[in-house]
């Protein structure tokens, strides 16, 4: 398996983006704060509802999410794992949307970060990483690889983000939370981000709700987790794997 080639393929196949942040919180919090934050007005998932999401644990309270790519590899965000120099400190729990009921656990034997990953002008570029597990996993009803997008896929505007981040300001959730978000026009997103001095690049994809009083977002604690959107065949496809935030007026 050519790992670097896979990374480049995934980077092209997936829609890479930084989602526009909740404006009030964004003005108060640092861009580099990768601590667990919160999911706002999310819903608790049913077990096996999202069979491709995994929970990544590390030393000193490190927490991130990831996506099962195949029996040996997990896909996550580079900014989430790039500083974890000792891959053996990381373990991956999966097989249940309830963290304490995971049926499968693996240690990480190798972290492969995209060679061009960087953090510049408040944005992450080539923000993709693979985690190789020590042993292959077996698929089951609650453990399946995520489906990646096909170049000919088209998607509706309604998508789902999921993660174990805090709900409001409460402790880290044991049950996976999810929230429905809309894909937003980048020009609309740009107008909102200007208010907090942030730019929207051509390769960005924004999500959230532009309705006044809109609710529902996910924050930094869900780094590495999925954004699922349904394609023209009504299949749930992974589009993104970073921290999730939303624009609200």
C-alpha cells in the first residue's frame, strides 16, 4: 500500500474545508485551541447509526474522532494528530456510538501526515492524516468503512456532522451526538466571517444555518470527525473530517 499516494488521492477525492465558526464563540476563542468544546443542540445518535466513526484517545486527555477507511487504516485530520509524536500513545475505539461500549480497540502503529500539511493565516492546508492500526479489524453491523465520494456524485444541501464533543458546557459526551447542517454559499459565508476578521478561501466549504436564530453546531472537540452528505443515490457519503462549526446570524 503506497501511503503517500493514498493521502494524495483522498485529498483530491474529499472536499477539504474549514467550516465557518459560530461568530460569538469565534471572537472569544483562539484559532489554535484544540481542546474539547461542545456540540450545540445536537441529538443523541442510535447505536450503529454511524458505523464508520471512531474515537481516538491519547495521553493527557487527548481526544479526537476519525473515520474507518478500511480494515487497517483510519482517516482523520492532520491538525488533530500531527503533534502526537509517539503513535503508540494513541488508541482507537470503535464498534459502538457509545464510547464506553466500544466492541473493538486497536493501538496505532504509525501516523502518516500529509507531507504538505501546514497551518498558515488562520487556515489549515492539506489537513489529512492516516492512522495505521496494529492489527486489522473485522467488519460488523456497527463497524463499517465510510463511503468516499465519487467525482460524479452530486449532493443536496442537508448534511450531518457527528462527534463526542461536549454538549453546551457539560462534560464530554459518552453517546455520539450529531447535528444537521446546511452547505452554504461561500459568498454568504465570507460576509459573516469578515465580521471576525476571517477569510474564506476558494477551497473552503462552509456549513451552518443563515436563518436568524438558527441553532445547531459542532466545535473543536469533534476534530477529525465526519461530515456526511447524501448523494443522488441517497447514500450517506463522507465529505469532510475536521472540526465542525456553523455560521449563525
